[in-house]
């Protein structure tokens, strides 16, 4: 039952819509005056957020053996809040307890609540509901487990393919704890904009190349996995960057990216996977070379960084005590 439904943009147009479930508070809303919004009936500017909102949510339960459909709910955002995750929790707690979706941190850190909101992938916990109706689908081009929950098994398997951990030739010494692995501030800054990725799959499921090749024997690992591949290749502490590049070149993964930059637009953490994949392509054809780590060069930049770090760790100088 798990793999009998896969969502793509074209199939959304043919999903039937079912009636509106209305909570008890809607009866109160229907009694309100629907006249112009100003004082004493005078026309005025509408409020920035509408109090009543129609929320359309994709529903699918494989155990019921029914085709998927769109369920509409009418809510009051004064009661539910304006964040998409708060709206979903309100619907689940107050209207329909059968609604299923993932969520965890509520801070945009875990990436669990990724879904398609009004046609754009994003995280429900940090996404405010736009004015007007709200339409929520699961992430596109993934197999649906139930309602807004998608099967990410293939996505995490592709992430595992890039071996997301430090690889060293002298790994035994660090495992035994006899040596410390140092990194300069300049080398640390090189991985900015990469380690912040929360693996929510918003970028990969918005990429047309991933729709075409993402499930075909690792022909394309997707923007998220390739972003992390570049993160470990460029890390000054990793010594297997040549082997990592050779593996990516042999799989032809880099060249299935057509730099459409849907991944950059969809990323809720404002990262730029498309730019990093372009750098991977340059490294694959020897147009861009990884720099020698500052720690190995023992240069002035590293010495200055170490001096600044030790000074900051020591804190402000203590005043000398006056001799009596």
C-alpha cells in the first residue's frame, strides 16, 4: 500500500474536492456583519490577516482503499494563529483528529514539517499563512504514506551515498583521542551556508532534474545530497576529497543539474545549493582546486587566528593589584 500513490504537479489538478467541515465557531462568524471594514460602516482598508480562512488539505489513507481527495476546512485564524503549523494543529485538535502530518521542533531546525504550501515547498513551522485561501499538499514527486506524510527512505539513502562524515588517513589517532583536529577561522568560514541544511527535502522535491532522475538507480542524488557532498569535500579537515569527487564523476550526478535554481528558491534556510553544485562541477574538471588547509601551511593567517582565539578565551586582562 505504501507505494501505490506518488504525487506530481500534474496529478493535483484531478484530485476531487470534498465538502467543508466547519467548527462550532463558524456559526458565530456567519452572524457577523459582512459590510465594509471601517468605522460606522464607512469603507476602509481590509485587515492584514483575514479572520476566517478556507484551508484545503490533501488527504489520502491507504487503509481505506479510496482515491486521494482534497478536504476543505473553514477556520478562524484568531483562534488558530497565522503560522501554517499552528493552523494544522488547530484543525487536528479541534476539527479532524484523523489529519496526519509530521512536526517536531517548531523552530525550523528539524525539517520534519516540510510540505507544499500554496504551490511552494517550505516548512510549516516558520511559514505564515498568506492572505486568502490556503492549499496544502505533501512534498511533490514522493510516495505518500498518509495525508501530508511522505516516504523519505530514498532521500536519506541518497544522502548516505555521499558518506557524510570526516574521512582521515590518520583516523585511528583521532578515534583514540590522542590528537586534536584543529581548523583555522578562515577554513571554518568556507563551510558557511552548507552545514545549516536541515535535510527537509524542500530543494530536492522542487528540482525538475530530481523528478526525472531521482528514483532511477542514483542517476541524480539531488541538490540536498550534493550540497552536503561539497560541504565535506571543501572541509579542510577531510583528506579524501579526491575520492569523493571521483565517485561523483563516475555516477554522472553533477551533470544532471541544469542550474534551474528551483532549489535555491525553495530552500527555507536561504541556502544556495545550485551555486555549490556549480562549484562541484568546476572541481570535477580541475577548474577549481581545494586549498591547502591553513593548519598544514603554518602561515601567518593561522597564527593570527590562533592568537585572536586565545585572547578571546582568556578574556579581558585583569587589573594589577597595587602594592601597599
